[in-house]
């Protein structure tokens, strides 16, 4: 069987790896992904070199690095719920304004009004 590799250098002998299975994809454990991502973060190391060494793409390694930096999904869903808007009543002379407002937003408005005096 003749195999032609389209490479610019004559006599190039590259590595050809045949992956078995229904998809032909590698299945890596979380530990393997973390180890490869950590290797790519070492000083002076190029992501492309690490990717070639482990048979991955640069973008896979960037994705694994990003996922390592993110908090895990259960932690994201465990955030405290946003507080309900506070009911506020503002009285100016004989005028009354009643509204519901986010407390953080109200605090920003009060600081801005105080700073403008």
C-alpha cells in the first residue's frame, strides 16, 4: 500500500498512529488532561510542542487549562440567590415616590449624590 504524506521535506519520516474504536478518538481521564495542561504551563514551554508530544491540539490544551481555572459546575450553582429588590419610599416636600430597587444600585446612587454636593 502506498502512502503519500504531503510534507515539504523529502525523506521525512513522521509518526503515524492508528487509533482503534468506533470514533478513533482518544479518551483521556481528567487526571491526564490536568497533567498535560500543567505541563503546558511550565516556564519556557510551548503549547504546540506539548500538544504534539501528547497527540492533542493546542486548542484542546487551552480548553483544558481554562477548565482547570474555572470553578466546578456544582460550585457555580451553589451561589447565593440574588436578593429581592428593596422597597424604598422617598419623600420630597409633599411628593412621595415609592419604588423597588436593588440595594447595591441604591447605594451607588446615594454615593453619587453625596459626591456631587
